[in-house]
């Protein structure tokens, strides 16, 4: 069955893509009408991060984090498993590769691939970490057929855009198909009492319910590490229960 991809708005500005190596289109979800960001939204996202990068350079602020906030969220992602050493991971929305640097600082060797829609951030990441694989990818056009042990999405959907909720669900569905062990996703919580108008706040319960019904019954929801921020772990299989000897 052919995949029907429908933009939210007609028209918009076409964004030129960089060449991506070893990326092969995969079949889309059977019977699902996929929605992604429209072209104007993509240009807006790229503009926001291009401006931040120009203002802050190679600092966490370039991807709209404080150093403390970024580190706290990365620490939370490590809760996905007891060890990531030697695993093959995908950092979706990797920016300039800060999560890879975080893992290196903790002596956690991984086989790392980072993808992002922003060419300037990827260019910086490639110059910093030539041992890693980086691609500029628009998931609407360049689907991934490669499998990974773990897939991470950190703060990818923090900007408010039209139809954020269904875009998030579609991207999680696509990525989890390429995930062998577990996927980690974090976002701003809708329970934040003081919301910034340009940011998007997601319902932890709503996305957890979606994950259980559509991805896997084995999930963990963490809402006690960073104030009004949550992390969702979605696993292929349940965690093994270790029974104590009598």
C-alpha cells in the first residue's frame, strides 16, 4: 500500500537537502496516513537553531539548553539501561552531537549515529566527531532502514508548531520500528504552571497511553528528575526481574 504523506499546509518554501549516504527508503506504516512538519515549519525550526548557533557558538545554548539543564536531561536518558557500552545508538535530533560528547566524558563507548534536519548543526558535529556518523535527514523524505539497539530523542519537539502531537506520534512509530532494544524520549510536561508561548508542552499520560497502545506494553515514565520535564522509555521486552535467593 502506498504511503500517503500530507503536509499541514499547502505551499511553503522548499528546503535544499544535503546528500545523505547509505540511507534507503523504508516502507511506511501500513494503513497510516503520515503527517510531518510542513515546509514553513521546517524553515522556522532551522531559522531558530541557525540564529542560536550564530549567537552562542559551540555551547549548549546553541541548541536552546543551559549547560545544567542539558546535563540533567542526558543523565536521565542513561536510565534506559544499566550500560550502553558497545551498543549501536541513534541520536534523533542530535544537534551538534552533545549527547555523544556526554557519553565520551563518562567513558561510555558507543557506535553513534546522529541525524538532524539542520545542516549547520550537522556540519559542526561532523567537524568535532569525525569518528561518528552524521546525516542531514528530513524524515518525511529520507526514511531509515538501519536498525539500532537504542534510539534517543532529547528535546526534539520543544518548539511549538502546528500539529505537534500527531507529528510526535508518527515519528515515534517510525523510529521504534528501527529499534532493537529500547527508545528514550523526553519532553516538556504539560503540568508546567508557567508556560512559554513559543514552547510545546506534552501530556505525559497522553504519550504514555499512545506508546502502550501502539508501540509496546513495556514502558517507564519518569517525571521526578527535572522539574516539569519527563522522560519516557519504551522497550521491546520487559526488564528482567531478579529474584532474591531465600
